[in-house]
C-alpha cells in the first residue's frame, strides 16, 4: 500500500519531471472542488437485471413470475443476502453487502429515465446525455455539471478506461486514465508532435492533457499499482473492472487529483443462460461488487466524503425468455454507495409485480434523473435552477430526491 | 481543389492510404480510380482459413468431449490470428483498397463480435462469407447472407430461439429470444427511428424462429439450418403487414420487405455518408444517396457510385479522424510492410480497437468524438513512435511523405519530417502528423 506521503512525493516528482514541464505546461493538473467531496458514476452498459441484483422476495408474485431465475431466501444454501424484510441482495454481490450494514449502501429500486424503446444504444445515449429527447446529442450531463465547478482549463473529472464516454463529453475538458499503454515515447518526439498539433483544435488540447494526466497518474499509481492495473487492464470480462476501480480510487484520493470520475462496466446483456445464484450474471455481479469494494478501499479516508452511484440503461423482462435469459425491459435499479450516503435502506416506491409494464417489465417508480440531480445538488452544491435548465434540460417536473445523503 | 489533393482524398477516404505509386496511378481521375475498383474482384487471399461450419462443428464437438478443449483453444487462436493476417495483408499490400474499405464498413454495420466468446472463432469467417461477396452487390443479398450466417445466429442468440407453440417449444417449454429481431430492425435495416414498435420486434423474432445451426447429429454440423419443429406456427404481423405461416419463407419475405423499406435506405445512406463524408454529413447528400438506394433496389455498387458523385466528399480533405484500426493499416500501407498478426492485435488492443472485438452489436463508433480522449491521443502518438521503432527496414520518410501526400502537406509538417534527427523519427512524425491522423 502506498502511504499518503509517498503518493504526494511521487505526485510532486511526476509533475516536476520531464514531459509537461518540458512542454511548458502549467503544473496544476486538476481544479479544486469546494470541500473535498468525490462523486463516481458507474455506467453498467447492456441493461442490468435489477430484479436479480436485489430480489423483491417479499412481493408475492416474485417467485412465480421469475421461475428458474428466482433467488432463494436468505439462510438457505446459496441464498440471497438479507437487506430488509422485503428485499435481498444477490449472493454474488457479497463484497458490497457489509456496506449496507454499515449504512453506506443505499438501493434505489425500480428506477428508469422515462425512455422506453428498449434500444441499448438510444437508451444509453439518453442515460448519458441527460436530455429528454434524442435530437442533437453532443455532450453529457456530467460534463455540463462541471461548468460551474471547473475553472479555466483545469480538469476536475476523470474518464476511467478507454475513450471518454458520452456522459463526460462536451465543452468542459476532462482527463482520462487507462492502464497498460505503449512504452512512453521519447520526450523529444512528443514535444515535436505537440508542436505539429498547435493549430489542431481536436488533437492539440487532447495530447497536452494526456501528457499532464499521464505524469499525474504515473506518479500516483507508481510501483505497487501499475503492476496490478496492468494485469486486468484492457482485458475483457468481469475481472477487468476491479483494477480500473483500484486505479480510479487512488487517483481520486490523491491531493490535487480529480474529484469526479466515470467508469464503465459491460456484460449485463444476459439474453442467454443468465443463471440465478450462479452463471453469467452472477460472475458479472461478483466482478462489479469486488470493483466497488476495491474503489472504497483505495479511496482510503476520502471514502467518507465520497458518493458512488451506478446506473444502467434499462432493466430486463421479469419472466425468463426462451433461452434461460431475459430480454430488454424497463425499470432496473441504482446503487448509491459511499461514506457520505445515508444507506442501509432500500428506498423508492415499489411498483409491485402484480401489474407490469406492457405485461412484461417492472414499471419505473423513481426517475434516475431525480437521483442524479439530488447528488449534484446535495453533494457537489450545484444550483437547482442550473440543474433543471442546463444539466437535465426540460425536467423541472422531476424533483431531486431528498434525503439520499447524511446531513 | 488541386488534382493532387483529390487523389489523396480518393486514396485515403475510399482506400486506406496511398501505397508507393498509387497517387500517380490515380492521377487526375480520382472518381474513376475508385469506380474502376467496384468492377474488380477483391485482391484478397484467404489461404487455408477454415469455413465457419467447420469451426462451429469443432466447437460443438469440444462441448461434447471436454478432452478436446485445449486443442480447440489453440486452433481458434490460430484461426483468429490467420483472419487478422489475411485482412491486414489485403488492406496493406492489396491492389483493391476500396473493396477492403467497403468490406470493413459493412462488416462493422453488421457487427459480430468476439466479445461473446463462442463466436470468437468465426468472426473473420463471417466477414469473408457473408460480407465480402456482396459489397458491390445487392443489400438484400448481404442481409440474407448475414442473417443466415452461423456467427450472427450465435452472436444475437437466434440459434437458440424457440417458437413457444412449436413442437419442441411446447414439449420442452422453451420460448423466443428477441435479440436478433431487435437488432435487425434497429441496427441492420430500419434504424432506431425507422418506425417500428416492441410488437414488431417480437413478431420478427417469431418469424425467425427455426433459423438456426445444424447440430452434430445432423451433419454437416455448424451450417445454417431451418428447423420447422422449433418454428413458431401461425400468421405473424410485422410493420402492418401479415406474413402467413410459411416456415422459412416467412423470414425471407420479411427480410426482403425490410431491405426495400424507405427507412432502411435512409439509415444506410446516413451510415455511408457519415463514414465517407463527415461525422455530421450534409442532409441533402444523405437524401440523394438514400434515393439512389431506393431507385436501384439497394444495388450497393450504384449506391457507392452515388456517394462518389457527392461534392461534399471531395470538398474537405482530412474531414474524418482515422480510427485506430485505420491508422495502423494506413501507416503500414505507406511503408509496404505487413505486421505480424500478434503484433497488430496487441497494438490495436492497446489502442482500444482489437480486430473483430467491437464492444456491442452497434459496432465501432464512426465519429471522432468517440476516439479522442487525452489518454487515447497520447496512446496514438506513442504508437506512432513504436511503429517506426519496430520496422525492420525503414524507408526514407521524405520519400514516403511524397508518395502518400504528394504536395498536400503544409510546409511546417514537411519541414519537421525533413529535419527529423533520423529516418525512424521522421517516419514517426509523419504518421503522427494531424493530416496522417485523418483521412
């Protein structure tokens, strides 16, 4: 484990070192956010089955409708993990179960964003753009949320792994981190390329920020981290998530580091062989939960001021399909986790399984945009008016959900 | 635009990048150069790469007999690398780069991806068998070939979709899987705004029940097979039209109607214009290309020629950012070297675009915004140097510059390449230049 002092030293060293100093770039990498709060958004691409993640065991229609996908009650072998009288957690999410007990994990069930065509790609665009109609999508709501927080050209937010997701794209510049690159190019070469990119509005700023972020993350993640991050980095499947979380946690914890991050995790599109307590979806849950736990661990003392929120584009059919899986549905759920969260609860209205959307899906009871608005308002201090007009335009009727965080 | 710039556009936007001598070959007739390739057969050699039924059968065998698993793994890896090699070779050294680009465009439109492990062995075969033969043929023929292909039937689960009221469905209590039905409408034909409903998705899924793969007990295994025993019986209603019970004919009729639908013409025209003109293509160009698609019954050669006639294609050089895959192919093409497939795979994996591994059925993104993050631009730059460092024979970068751009590069780039401390550095700078990063 890298000690705090060690990190700071490395960070200082990293920034003073060759690349960005040589390129004549300013040394402050990230802006300051008021206080020291952190927000992490996890995008679960592919439509996570909310009914599998947190089973409504208390709903009298649950076992009958779910059939072979129904989880066994707590206490039985491979049974679900108790949350409340009516709800239980999937056994493969065991790594986050203790957080519920500590009051740091909140489940918002039956969430959705009011979008109903069941297309992954459109629904993900809506989830990330925060718009109510899909015309002219060019930027993401988290990028728009940065505008009042981020001063000048400094970068407050970090895209973790791969290209910048839509949620963070937009006019406000953001940093990015990805494990396992090529051998660092010679400084002389990079400088020469940077020179060629001076008039290039697309590549120029990106390269400069790439260099700054790299020297920062190299500093923070030196030695003990890079090795771990490399192992799972850039791989496929549920195991690739944890190293990204570990790296993200360290970067977010570091002095002068980013305060907001977005991470992706795929593998949720379980049309075939989904499985109940074991199988494809169970493996994905395990990777997801171990990742969140690693994120919490690596944030260290910063965990107390952190909120992690997960969101997926929609849920899945309540009934099993013809191939022991589930097809595209409507409502799913969100996890809100962190030291700043008023957890230990399953919140939001329960729409019940007695009446389904289009006779197939869980109905939406809680709009995910109301959750996001609340977190931006109560955790990052964004103005309610700005949230309703710019971050989630045309959504004045969707009120921020009160009481998600500790007072 | 000077003639030489139009030649660069032809070679980079319709091919990958000019190989030595190609700009001279294009000369003053860039449209003619592109058009002439549409009448040729592809300069592509599959070697002894296996046909997909063979690979699928081997996978079915290994499922039955676990002993064969390690062998199969080796075999699939060799096939995967072989497919990368054949495809790279054709794109880098081949004399029909336009056909290679069209193949990759259509292969991305009809994505099958190794992200689902059981199709890893047949993604390359899918491109060779279902895409290649049709890139200058009829859209409908490609659509039929794609929808019948074992890789697609496995990737989007139709191989295991059962009519709930079919013989097997009733006996084994199995039902439909609507994955293929949905993506066919949303991605392959009408487009997400094409005016279909959830009921249409389900209807198409029912129509396609029975389209599956021959099992081991029905040799030759692994090929396309229609099984009436799992086909949902009865009439179906799709997009306001009734398809009377007709077994496999239902699916063919539905695909024919979808291929001829005006929304499909518009969707395909938009995708093509985005790929060949700009991330946000001009609406009038899209409309003209769509009209040509409709007027010719989806004749893809005529549609490609219509694209060539669009002034917008030629007006703005370097309008598109090269994807990582395009960058790697282009860099190797201008120096005339094919990388080892393992090396190509590693490079593209680090650049976030491993071959045949698109993240979802929507394929790789075709807009710059998806490929430009600080980290990824830094990666690309680092790769340019790695590429030059690893070449066994380094050509004179000034010559490569002349061969690949003619006079089309601004003076500062030219002089940076000329003044580079050595040949490798000069080549790396050329490939990293803003113009080489684009097409």
